[in-house]
């Protein structure tokens, strides 16, 4: 049995998916498998690709008779995975299969480990740069055993008060032990994945359930964003609205995104990823009885942070209005006074400040000689610890 | 207005100079010029390049009838430039014309500035590179003023020196105001450059004369080393001795400082030592208290040797010279240690405000391409002014 299954659910982005498959197949490692779960309208493209692609490490699951929601496609991908550990990535991302070597090292060091996290690089495909963009490369390489209470405070109660809570663990760009995934299914709704925002719902469940969680600062995967990805919404409000509508339509048979007990809607001019993540963590905590003390106060801070991160006054105003509506309707308006954002501080220079900050390198993406997440990963590896040294536990280096 | 003249003196390495100039001229700004001082045996390649570019920002100074010494080639270029500021790089180096913007901002912040410098970055051309080489890049980006007295300590007292003084102010990979260059010529012997080590000659004079110094910690240029460059001598001892020998042949009588018994072929420390000592002697500058720092720099020059035999040769050579210079008690201060450990892996990542990375990152084939890659990682020039506001 391979140490790791990399799950690659995909829908209607066959060209990116094929590029990603080729990138992962470039690895000499044998200790992994890849399950490609095709949810496209046209199944023939990937089927044809697999005919000429004789790599036993890869398996294709064809589309079903109807289009699945993303969460349902993830569910069947997981069911097909055979590795001892599971990691999901998007079809426009990259994951280095050698992360299996890291997992094996952590298993030796921490026998109870059930979740392994790592830092990620960020990369926008060349077709997704409507304005200046920055790619990122985390540069450090220490290992941390996570303190569960701290993770829970951050993710469930938003203790950092930032526009997005830190998660660091979960099946998306992280690895989860199969036995934990099975426990999660048993405990939470009889499914591996329930909520439409699969990445954060997985983080919630993993952080609630894993015995030991270990994080490596060295990046092992790349969060890619192409023009067709949901994350492209982060660069354009119009795109975000369109994607949110499609997302809502496709997931109508799953857990409802709109909840009367958390009336901040995703499909709203003033919405943001902050709202979507909060709706997910709120749903999880309410459904499974997690203590939410402090969440309203912290979420108000996060909402202010989200508004203040707007690039211009128009976006600031539309977001403020959206949060005001939500806070007015939430819990009888009990928390609405906590949402008091200061006036807009002026247009921000967004995504132009390249350089190194807090051991993360930000790169002016247009100048980087890489066309794909994999090329970018290979580029970035020139400035980070080699996998060989990391998994050997080398601590002494010459400068 | 031409704010900046970028000077590229070159001899018989036309392709390198052409690559640098071609990349510079892609920059749309109009406030700089590139001046190539061709000292090659064959004038045709650069003449053809200038004709092809037909860019008023490019000026080519053709070779004279006979090859010039390097410092004479540098010397003849200055009067043929029109920039308010001047900077000089080697033909296998690169410099970003956006330096003109840095100069503009620095002048607004420090109106008296006459000497500007920036962080250092290094690139070895693929033809001269070991299979895997790690280079460093400063990652800070503050604009700072430096005090003359502190720079004097660095240049003349070898304070904080490595195997050479760490004082980056001068015309070579630094920018100096034209007024300062003219004052330099008037003050010292009627020439801009006197010693064959033109770079350190310029540092000595700039530190003495400039009114104010500004450093932008962010690199704006790349020190390149190709197989044919003098700096290749720092990587290969035999080449080093040959290259220093060639420089000495050009300027035999004026290279060595009197009473300074260090053979210039010993290494970079000895060579730079002659430049600084020649300058001090010629202009009657007497200093004491710098000798111990210099001896430490000599030890560092030995310690950069990856090869044990080379280390031993340098150690013996410097040891003898130090004893001949200041006696056995001085030699006791000279304690180089062989430190090279080929089996210890090299660090990659970020530490002490430096990025350590494999020089092959991005697969740059030239110093200009390498600059393009590090430029993506560094604080953007166009945001400098906003940050100071």
C-alpha cells in the first residue's frame, strides 16, 4: 500500500488537470498514487489522455451520469483512495509526492500523528493576472507539533480576529491519515465531506479529531489559481459573484450555504471569502456542539479586517454594507455594535510589494520565469531546504 | 535630462557588453544613457550593435589605435558622458537603469548626496560555475545615510572588512555625482582614476571627498564573473595570478606601494592593500591602528580557499609578508584557520537578512537575466518614494 494518495478532483478544466498530472508524474517517487476524479461534462478528454498515459501510479474515475457537486466529487475520490494517507489538491495546483517521505519521518518521530500540514507556495497561472500579482515561497523549514487548544481557538473561535482564520491542517493541501478519515466519517454525518466548503470543513474535522498534528514549514505544494478557478474571485469581485452563484447552484442538494442562524450570505455583493469561511466554521461548531464563546467578538474584528483590506473605497463600502446587513440580522442584532470599522484608509498598494517578510518571499509574478505551479515549485526549490536534507533531519549547514 | 550615465568599459568581450546594454535599453525610461568604452582589438562587433540599436540613449566610444590600460579606458570615458550621475560596471555585470529613479528619490531625501550605493548581488556565468553554487541576496530595503567617519573606518582602517574593505561607495557599482568626479580630478593629480585597481581607487577618493552618502540596501546591480573576467582569479588561483600579472604588466611602476611587502599576486587582500596604501602614501595620509584589522583580512583571504594546498600557500605567503612588514609580533596576530567543509551541506533559505539560494534559480544565462530574476524577489523600485513619504 502506498504511503500517500494524492486526490485530484476536477471539473471542466481538463487542460490544467492534464498539466498537473504530468507534473506529478515527473516524480521518481514510487510511494504514492493519484486518483483523478473527473466530474466534467465531457469525460472523453481525460479518458483519451489516460489511454496514452501508462503510469500505474495514476487512476481515473470517469464522470457519472449527472454533474456532482464538488463535495460529492470529493466524497467519491476519497472512497477510491487506497493510500495510508490522503491529500487533496485542486486540478490547477501541484503537490510534491516526496511529501510521503516527510510523512514517514513524522510517523517514526510521532507515532500518534494523524495529520501532517506543510506550508504552501502560491502561484497565479499566467491567465489569471488581471492586475499585479505576487507569488509566495515560504523559506523556513522547522517542524512544529501543534497545540490542539490553540488550533481550536483559532479556527472555531477566530481568536486571531483576522479576515481568515489559520487552519494549517486538513485534507486540502495537507495529509490526513486514512484511519482518521474513517473516524471522521463515522462521527460526522456518515460522510468524509459534508459541507460545500470542503477545504475548511475538513480543517474543522481534522483539528477537532486528530490525536497529534505535525506541521512542517517547508512548502510541499503549490496553491495554483487559474482564470477558471474559484480563487480567481479573490482578484475580481465580478468573478467572485459569478463563481459564488454557480457554486450555490451546484451544491443545492448539500448542506445549505445560507443559514438563518448566521445570516451573512455568500451570494451577495458585499460578500467575501471571510464570510464563506465563517459560515463553514459556524456550521461545524453549531452542528457538532463546539464551544463558540468569543466567536462573535472575534468575527466582528475579522469583518473589520476584511473591510480594511479592500483595495479601494468602492469595495470597502460594499463590504461594510454587506457586513452591516448581516450583523443587523444576526442574533437579533446583538453584536452589531461590535462591527464599527474605521473610515477607509486610502487606496492600498495591492500585490506589488515584492521582497522577503517574515521568512516568506513575495515575488512579482510577471517577472518569474515559470508558467505552471510545477515550474514555480521547481524554481522555488532553489531557495529552500532540499527534501533529502529535511527527511534526513540534517540540522547543520554551512553558510 | 540625463540623470544617469551607465558606463561599460570593455575589452575583447563584446558579447557580454552587448548583452548587458541590450537588456538595459529595453527599459522605457529616458533619463539614462549607456556608454560603452570599447577597448577591443576588433571594433566591428560593437559598431554593428550600436548601428542595429540606433538608440540615442546608447553611446559607443570606439577603440583607439592601440589597446589602453584599463584605467586609461575608464579615464577617457568620463568626459564623453552627459549624465548628472555616473556609474561604472564591468562588461560581464549588470545594472538596472531604474537606478535613475533611486537617485531621484535619494536626492529628494538627502539633497547633499554625492555618492549612492546599494546592496550587493553576485552571479557566476554558466561557463565559470561549479555544478552547484549558492549565492546570497540582501533582503532589506531601507534607504540609509552613512557618516563619512564610519566609511573612513571601513575603507582605511579595514573595520568590518571581509577579505577586502566593506565600503561600497565609489563609481564602480556605485553612483557618484558628476561634480564629485570633477572635484576628484582637481584634487588628485588631474585624473579621475590613478591606480590600476580603479574600483578601490575610486572608493578611496569618494570616501575622502563626497559630502553625503546614501545606501539603498536593495541590490540594483549584479557583479558578474565569467571565465574571462579578472574576478575569475578569485575562484581559481592560477587564473588569479595570471590576471593580476597582466594588470601589473600594464602599470608595473605604479601598482605597488612602497614599504608594503605583500606580493600583489598573493590574493585580493594584498592587491587592494596596495591600492589603499598607494593612495595614502601619495597624498600624505598617515594613519595608525589599522594594521591589526588588515592582518585579520589577510587571514580571511586564506580562509576563502576551498583547496587545502592553496590555503597553505596563501598562509605561508601572507605570513612571510606580514613578518617582513611589521616583524614577528605582527605575524603572531595572523591566525588563519582552514574552515572549508565540503561534506557539510550548504544552507538554503533566509537568515540574517540574506537569502541563500542556488544561483541556477530561474536558469539565468547572463547577468542581465539573473538580475531579472532577483528583481522579482526584491522590493520594487517604484514603491521606494511612497515608502519614504
